């Protein structure tokens, strides 16, 4: 009996708890109408409070009105609260560049989660059944999905979205509705072969059952169940790695690249996925988009580049700084090119980097007592060309590092000193004529060093 089958699913996957307040998504189709009546039957056992939610997508104006009327009428008859939502999904689809199904799904979940907050509910109940599961697995297989996709639809997701009908077939649900005289309407769009999912349901699966495997649906469900168990194991392992490897400080998650490289690729992908989920707070991407992003990051990490920066479409970025990987929320704040003439002697505040440059003349005794400092440099004043300027890195910059024979590309100097790409435009450069006199925080040019012949010493401090 259907009631007993669904009760086993509810108990096995812990879909309901005592006292749950449940938003029930009801479209007027047979699945959701039967779901509503089964939850009513469970109401006393679990002390449930049910709120019926019906969404008009605007795809089929005449049918949509009839569906809303049927659901509302049934709610009145059963004495249940009824929440109605109406959205122009076609307009949303155009703005977001989504497929009709994806746009409808996004709007639908937004509507349900709003009601979840409004009614202080704990669960959202949806009417997906075993046939939906088979179609979903086939659809994802054709798109080249891995375990994450082939595990299929979950009976419970994030402890909130529940699918009590997921282990029973559509024919059983329809028979139950007829036997119990539960009213429902047929969605005409389900019969159109314009949609890929419909073609799978109406043409491909019947063909396979007729010509190749009469128990095809049962076989797919079995395979999906096995893959779900294996995926759960890998997810638990990935969670252990995530807890062990990552460090969270404010808006930044970080981990060591060498540790990441030692992981199996299956765990690497899941680690990145967990980081993205943490950074995005769950995000709004579809599973396919999410895994495409994970794959892109993994591919980038496998390259030998000592550093890189990769921005996420929905905000945030991941950066490789040699053996350190950092993931951050928000947008990358790039520093545009700047150049500021500085007073010599005197003080000049450089707004672009939020630092003050102090220039003064000093003597040999101060030079003898000078200790290496990343914020102060002493130079031969007569080797400098005034006015001095401070600017940031430009492609093609060259530099003659102190103590080195010949010049070097500034890019190579930064690489040697492990300065990440994102930080290079933030490093101030003291410019004398066409020469970089000082890479602030690192080294002066060999041509401006203080020697025995130096008569006047210039002290430059960056605060």
C-alpha cells in the first residue's frame, strides 16, 4: 500500500520530526495532491502544521488559473492555510539567460524559502517520485555528470527539503489518487516533446523498456542508490579533509597547496566545492554550473604557475600564492596605475596606497647606525634625478638590484621574492628620472647606493 511505502521512506530518511511546520508545494498535479493528502494522514502521528504553497509561473494562463482554483478549493475543504504566488518567469528567464525549467526552478525555490521564513517552518515538502528520479539520473548521465549528479535527487536535502514520494512510482501514485478520489489536473506541458526531459520520459525510457530492458527503471534506481552511498562516503572523507586542512580568518579561507596536491583528485574536487559553498553561503548556481566552476579551479591549481588569481562569477575569488591558497568573499579590488610627484625634502601623502612619504637629508653617522628596514632607504643624493616620483608597477619595468651585476626585469624580481601578482601593483616604486631607485620594502637600485664618495645622503621613509 502506498501509505506504508511512503511511511517507510519518511522513517528511513528521517524526513519528519515531531511538531514540524511544513510548507507543502502543491501544483495541482497528481504527485503534489497525493503528497498533500498523505501528509494530512501523517499529521496526527507527527503533530504537523501544514501550509500549502502554490506558484503560478505564468507559462499557461488558462490552465494556471484552473490549477490555482483547484488547490485553493481543496485547502478550504481541508481547512489548511493557502499561500499563492504569481511570477513572470519568462521575463526572469530572459534577464538571467536561463532555460525555462531552470528559471522556473529558481523562482519556485525562492518562493518556498520565503514562506519558510515567514511561517517559521522547518521543512519544504515536494512531490518528486521514483520516475522523476530515473529521468533525472538519465538527464545528468547524458550531460556527463559524476557521482554528485548520478546519485540523483535526495530524499532530504540540507535538512529542509523533503521528498516523501521519492521511492514510489508515478503509476502507483495515480492509482492511489483515483482510489481515494483525490482531485488533480494534468499539466499539458508535460506532454510536449519540446523539452528534453519530456522526450526522455515519453520516448527514450519506453523504448529502452520495450527493446532492451523491461525492468530499466528499477535498474536505474538501484544504480542511483549504490552511487549515492559511495558519494556519501567520499563526502564524509572530504569533510574530514576540509576540517583538517582549511583555516578560516574573517572573510578568508586558506590551505596549503602542497597538502592539496597530495589528495586524490576525487577529494580535491569536493574540497574546492565545500570551500565554494562556505564562501557563497550555499550560492544560487545550478549543480552543473557549480561543478563547472569547481573543475575550472582544480584545473588551474594543477598548473605549475607559482601564483594566480581566479574570480568567481557570483563574487569572491581564489588566489594561489606559491604554497598558499586563499579564498575570499567579495570582489577583487584592483589598484589602477598611479604616479605622484613627492616633495624632497618634505612629506607627501599618496592617497592611492594610503601611505606617507617622508624625505630628508641625513649624515654619515646616521648611515653607519642605520639598520636594514623595509620602510626606510638611504641613497646617494647626487645619484638621484629630481623631482622624485612614486608610482606602481608597469609591464616591462627593469631594475638593477643592489649587489647584483646587471639589470633584471621587475617581474622576475617579484617572482624571485614570491610577491603574488595581486600584490605587485600595490608595491610603491621610488622613481628617479627613468630609473627605479627603490622597490619599497625590498631593495634599492645599485646605482644609488651610498659609497665612500657620497657627499650627501637622502633618507626616504614610507609610513
